[in-house]
C-alpha cells in the first residue's frame, strides 16, 4: 500500500490574488523535496490562473515563521531521489531547485512574498526570486550556508548581488550573517516592514495597487527589468561551486555540527 503524500503547500484564489501558503509549521516550514515539488505545482497553477483573471501572486508561511530554509534532515529523500551517487548528481538536483525558484522570477504575474519571524537560507533565496518582499518587524533573514561549508546555490548568491551590489553581497554571504527587518529595509532588500498584525493587509494593498495597472504592461515591465541581468550565468556558477563544496570535509563537519547544535571545526578541506 502506497502512503499518501502529505500536503505542505496550500493555494487559494481571492478575487485577483492567488495565494500560496507554506504549510509545514511543525518543521518551521522547512523545505524538503515534497514541499518544493508542491511549491512548483502551485506557481504553475498560478500562472495558468492568469487566464481566469488572477493578477498577483502572494506567498506566505503558516505558523510561527515563514520558513527556516532547507530541511537538513530531508537530505534522505533527496538521496533516495537520485540514488547512491547523489553527490555526483548535485548539478541536476541543484538545477531542479533553481528551476523551481526561477519560475517565481519568470512568472508573468507579479509575485509578493510576505514573511514573518524568520526567512532563512533557501527560503530567503525564494524571497529574492519574488518581485516584492514585505516582512514583519520581527523577521530575521540571511544566507547562513557558509557556516555549513556551502554557498547559497539556488539563486541567492546571484540575486543578492543584483539587489545590493557586490560589496554588500560579499559581506552577507561570506559571513553567513543574519540580519533584521530594519537592516533589510535600509539596504533595499525588502520593500516594506510592517507590524506583524498588518503584514497581510499590506500585502493585499500592494496586490490591489498592482492589479489596477494594465496586466500586459506589468508583465512586460517585469520581463524587461529582470532581463537586464544575466542570471543564468550566475546560476551555473553557483551549481559549479556547490558541486565541489558538497564533497568537502568541511561540509560534513558543518552539517554534523548544526544537527548536534555545536560549533563546527573547519579544516579547509
């Protein structure tokens, strides 16, 4: 008997708004393979809904926060997906996740991410793939991958450079530092910071404002603006670097230390 797959993504249409909700609150909405596949199905459905009057996509998280990022304990299902040689298959695995997040950037509809409390790692990479980012005052963000012995490899490195410039991106990525909503707003990483209770009201208000503009004009404006930067080359470089780092002793030590809640011992190999 085949076990029924859990539902980690919920969608609903409210007038001209297509809402996508991450719904794995008991795991801090950590992103495993099943959640990511369902997320891809959701953005595909949103794209199709444009033919039925949907004009804007909003992404939110259920529970105590938006998402803590990739599910480290979920590496098992990724290994099962790609077999014993999963490390050798890092390129296709990374490409799969890159492709899912790319769909948010390439979606013909404007996308709004509404995050609260925490938005870290791959969740923050999803945020960077969206057109607009609204966060509550209590939100912590960041790309902590270097503290695990890796780099952000599903668009975070490339998109953060495009957003804040080389110098600031180096500081945030190379330190793996977390930062708060005030810092994010000051440096143009997020568009709006609101009290937690007003988060969705602000997202809906922006969605309504976007819906008042001509839909084709909005869509083409998005394509032209995004087309200025060569993101595909950046994604290829991210995947190349990660295919090297995933095999290092530092990554093994970093992953073990994080699971054991200990400080890692870096060996540089």
